[in-house]
C-alpha cells in the first residue's frame, strides 16, 4: 500500500477542532506550568492567568488553521478533582474550562506537529473551518502581561542557533502537554507514537526541542540528543522571579532528532508512566 494513501490510525487520539480551544488552553497552562521554561518566560503568571490562557488559546487557534501543522488531542473520562492538580491561579480562574466533551470525556492532552516543508501531507489534517467559526472561537484577549519581554528575548537568542542547525527543514514535534491530573495514564505515549509513526510512514526524521520532563519522554520514543542549551538563572538577574521560588531553576532545552524507523513497534516505546508537560518550542 502506498504511504501516500494512509496515515497512522487515530487510536485514542483525534484531530483538534476550534471548539476544543477553551479546554486546550486550560490543559496547556496546567501542563506547561511545570516546565522551567514556563517559569522563566512567564514570571507574572499568578497575576495574569487570563493572559496565559488566552496566549495558549491564540497559539492553537493559529495552528489548527495552519495547513503545515497537525494538532492532536487525547481524551479521558473527566476527573472531578482535576482542579487540585492545577496551580492556584489557574484553578481559581473563572476561565478554567473543566468540561468540553460529551459522555463524560474531556480533552486531557494536546500536541502539535510541524510537517516537513514541502510535504505532500500539507493541508490534509485541517478541520472544516469558516469565518464564523474563526470569530466564534477567537482568543479572549491578545495580552501577554504574564510574560517577561527580557526573558523572551534571552530565550530566543540562546536557543535559535541550535534550532536552526538541527530542526530547520525537518518534521518537528512542536508542543506536547498533558494535564497533571491525567499523568501516568499513557496519554503522552499515544500522542508521541502517532507523531513518530507519521514520520516513519514518510521515512523522514522528526525533531524536537524539549525541557527536561519532555526530553525524558522523547528519549524513550527514540529521539537522539544533538545539543542541550542551558540558560543559567544566576546569569540573567534582569529576569523577574515568579512568586513560587521553589519552581525556579536553570532553563534547559534539549534538541534531538529521531531517525525514521522501519519497525512499527519502535514508535510505541514511550513509557506510559512518564508525565509530560514541558515540550515546547
């Protein structure tokens, strides 16, 4: 069978739609919070949680429309105690989206994949979208007061060379987040396996840039380190420190490539016990 007629089975995962955005924003904020990169870039998250949610909403709103991007979600039965696993500012926010699914199921994980430039698959994974839907599900606001412009600039300058060297021109697992209440249930496994299976079908490498927790997940899926970029907090005193000092640490970005595999079983080797919440560009 020609690889041009197939894609990996949507086994417990599905393509994201615009109606998923309120829940995706909540899941992304809850998951990415545990990344040192989040703490570094968003030191004002406690004061401006609505901006955090809106920024993730806007990001995935754009990616769902992008013909060169695939956005996947995974669902699970809703856990009515999931708020306990979210950071305080998020769980008390009126914009926290607890339910968006049917029959008790909710989105608990999300990932996005940048297709290889020029791929024949570009434009084949977008849902039906019209201008009315785009407006209906547009982000609540465009503010980013939770972020530090200084930190964003430092992070971009530090990581851009390695990204350009190893990731440019490749398919890329761009983002991956799972709500902490649903860690250790195999959701990261399902999302990452779909991505690596797609790369294997096209016989192309797939790249990733991940913080430590996400790097552990990616390594088990066959990604091989090319470079680790480090930003030492002690060397950037101009960046504000978030209120929870215990979460603050040096920022590490793991750049890795997974060569294509011709063994289907290889794409399912991610440990289902691995939490994930910090795979981010």
